[in-house]
C-alpha cells in the first residue's frame, strides 16, 4: 500500500527563496520512459527557476529572465512533442515587467527565451492558462496560450505549425471578464483533434467558457452554483470514463462562501455540484487539480488540492463511487503560505499515476506532498 509523503524541495539558492510557482509539467525522454517532474517558480529575485527530477535526484536550475526584464506573473507551462515518439520539451510562459508575454523553452539541446509580444495596442494583464492542441494523434503538438489583456478581453497566442499568431477571443456578450479560471482540451474520440476550452469569471461572478467546436469559437454561459456567486477558480481538467471515451470537462471553483463547487459535463448536459469543504474548515485558496488513473485502462479520477483556513493542505478526491475529503496536513514545523501546482507522475506507461502537490511554505521553500508507492 502506498502512502502520502512530504518532501522539502528547498529553494533555488541559499539566498533566493520562492515567491510563486509558474507552472509544472512532467517530462518523458521517450514514450516508454518514466515521467520526470519540472516545477517552474518565480524567485524572490523576479527570475525564473526550475526544480526538476533527473530520474535519481532533484536539482534547481536558474532559467534567468528575458533580456533586460523581470518576471512579474505566471501564465503556465506545457510540454510539446513534435511527433508521438519524440521527447517532450517544456515551455514555460510568463509575463514580464513590460506587460508582454515571454516563453522559456527547451529546443532539445538548450533553453531559449522568446518574446511573444502582446496583441496590437494592448498589454497582457494576467494569464488564463496554456494547453497544447493536436490536429490528429500523430500530428505535432501546438501550444495555445490564453491571456487577459488590459481591456479585460481574452486573447490567445497560438502556434500554427510555422509561426506564432495572436487572436482576439473577445468577451462574453454584454459582460466583462473579471478574472481567468483555467483551460483544458477536449477530444470527442481518441482519433479526433483536440478542442480548447478556456474558462473565465465575469463581472457578475458567473462562469463562461470560450470553446472551439471544430469550425468556430463560441462563448457559453455556464452560470454559477445555485445561490452562490463564483469567487475564483480551483482548477480545470478533462475526465475520461475509459481510454476510448469522450473527454468531459470538470471546472472547479470556489464560491464566496469559501466552499468548493464543480461545473461538469456528463456527456449530455452541464451540471453544478457542491463539493463542500473539509470538516470544520473553509477554503482559502487552491493548489491545483489533476486526474488519476490506477492503470492505463482505468477511468480517470479527479483530485482537487486546496488550502484550508488553517493553512493546511486538503484534497477533494473521487474514489470511483463517492467524493471524499482528506487532510494532507503540512510539512513538519511549517505553515503553507502560498499555493503552487499539482501534477501526476507515472513511473512507466503501465504504472498507476501518482499525485504531486507543490506548495510554498512560510520560509519561502518549495514543498511537495506526493503519493509514494511501496
């Protein structure tokens, strides 16, 4: 039987602590290789650093910053594959102190910084998230980077296979976007192209989604939990009932009552469900959301990591029949100060996925709560 463990990942250097996380991914050197976590952070020096696993040990590497710039905000991180058998390559997108979008990316031999700029005449206000899109299962993956600009519109910076483009996704009809929520992709079957879904919260505290139907972009009003306006997002994922099933989005949010809710697609319609909160607690912030598979043919099970009002980590997870709350606690002698990222790790293509939840503690160290197999 496995068990949950806490591990202190420490900090980029003895003098540079972690200010915030900037995205987390897992890397595979080939399709049969184990997944290796890469956790990007913004240091107290306003530069990018990465905490990464080489297969035997953890390392910190200094990624720096775009030339002449400081990093002020994250957008997110993804891995890109040029073909199904290629190595995965990390891309970490950030916002500079000039309110432009930048990416730190691995070309297979070295790390590079690229200036993605901004939409014409606009500034980038905050990130909404990053996904990769595939035109078919054997096609190269192409990044789509969703951001909110200074006029509170949704934009996407996307790679068409030969160049980067900016596209104005606009706003929901007669509404203003107040904050981003998260992004995911959908496949209608294993051989279909992937379709991006970008979720936002509007000025009336409702959830809207900007989604691609295969031929055009649409805005849809997802509403809000009954009698409860939406305060902020807690994570967006896609769930599969089996490896050949359609993917179904699950959108987790925090209400103004400091409880967790989910807006989910059952295959025919959207539903709102109240997930509540850990017993006797309220939710302060979210860490991240992942899906878990016990084996490659199993259904995927959501895990939502949150921080309670006691500055401890909790997880709301689906066991296949019911939702459960579990107290993950805190690292020994520490208090969780800021949220981080959540990922799953697979030791080989046939292994169970294992959750890793990264947080920042009161000493500005990166800590991870992870599921260890015997």
